[in-house]
């Protein structure tokens, strides 16, 4: 391997693991990879070969118009995808291997999309494929030099095992994380995670108890969450799609049983695009027993320790069991902003973990 290629591989590999462990982010990885080719537009994207659709999940070099155009329409006519759906996972390829350039230039995709963003070809690799969905890394470029493009495709081949390892780690880490459910149990709040098609992924003990006394929800033999409230079901279905409505903010419904009244808050909880692809879209149903009144968090704190309005929102979400990333998503702020608020909260209250924060705020 040439020295420059080896150096590029090392730096990109470092960025993959840096993004995985939070030392940097996936945007830095894409921006760095994007410098490898002329006029490049590098994307991490998924494609559903059955639905014939997909989306650029994260990109470098593409403006909003290009992203919107691809995600809205051009993903459905991408002429490379039929071959991409069956090409070996982890093998970097150039565009000509999936469709000869002489054929590509005759397509609407080339003339109306690629040319509009200043590109003529691409290199790419399928990182993983599950069922009918594939997750891909691709760089669109002006270069039609097959030799030069081949070098970059080979780089993607060498990079693919590290990306696969990172994604596998994310999958296991997410599946094994019981902290959120435990924190919800600690404050007596039910939590149900819902995946695509309203299927129950998991729930905590508090939710099991609430469903047992009829909290307005139940689980069908097929594993789907059901309710007599049609509006709630419609919102739940939309929240668990890959493409939810643009205004998919929290939705609140109230149910009553013979034992108590319950407030159910539905929140779309995909913390990042890769988690969504690996595990499907996730909605959280948060169930609170309305009959049990709880004082405001600030009422439990001395005046000198009271939190600002923004800190109070973050503390309430963390105390309810959400992760910092999920909290940022819920309140439409950046992850870094959520972390800054959380550091201030920890400093004010003299704690250093989410568990300690919950204990500090519990009555």
C-alpha cells in the first residue's frame, strides 16, 4: 500500500473510533474522507431495495437542496442501487462496476441530479445489509478516471471492517443499555420502547405494572402495542416510521382505568441516524400515573441551588431516564448544549452521574 494511502487509512480509522467513543463525530469523518476526491460529495446513506427508496442520512459537501432532492425523489431512481443491493458487503467499487458510464449518462438521475450538484461518477461500499435494507458509504465526484477512482474504492474496502466493527459495537451497546429503564423504575414512571410497525422492543417493570391495571394500552399477541384511542395509534404509527412527519414533536394522551388515570407521552427517540438504521426507528411511550402528584424539582432544592428554566428541562428529562442524546433530541437542542447544561446541573447539585442526579431529585 502506498505511504499516502496508508496514512489516509490510519487517520480515517482513528476518526471512525473517535466518532464511536464520542471524541469527535461522524461529520468529521465524512469531511476528512471528502477531501480525497475532486468536488466530492460524501454520504452515509441507507437504501431499501424492496421499497426502492432511501435517504442520505449524513453528508459532506451537499447543500440542503441536493439533500432534499435526493431524499424526496432521486433515491427512487438511483440506477446504481440494483447492483448495490447484491454486491459483496465490505467491497469498495467504482460507479462503472455497477453501471457503465455510457449508460449512466442516459439516465434522468445523471442529467437532473448528478450534473446539478457538479458530479459525474462515484465510489462506494456497502457497510452492512439486513433484510432488504443496505447501509452504504459513497463519494460522488467529478472524477471519471477509473484508475484514480479504483484507488479510492480500495481505500473504502480497507476502511469497511472498521466501520462494520463500529456499527456492531453500537448495536450491542444500545441493546445492553438498561440504565434508562432502571431510572424510570426508580421514579415510578413506565417506559416502553417501540420499533417500526408499533412492535414493543422492551419495557420496564413500571410499565408492566401499569399495563396490568389497564393504562389505556395493551400488547397484542403479535407483540404490537395497541390502544382504543385511534389518535394515539395514528401518532404512534407515524413516530415509528423511517420518515416521520416533519413536526414529530412529543404527543400526549390521557387514559383512565378503574384504578387510576394515566398520562402517556409519545416521543420519537432516535439519537442518531446509524442507530436508527441498525435497530429501526424508535419511539418511547412514557406512562405517568396522574393520580400520584409529584412536586416540581425546584421545590425540592434550596434557593441557592435552584436551576434555570433550561437546566430544569434537562434535569427533568435526565431524571425521567432519557440519555443526554435523547434529551437533546426531545428539546430540539444540540448534544453539546445538552451536555453543557448537564455539567452545570451536576456542578450545582454536587453530583457526577445520572443515577446520583435521580437520587438527589427524588422526594
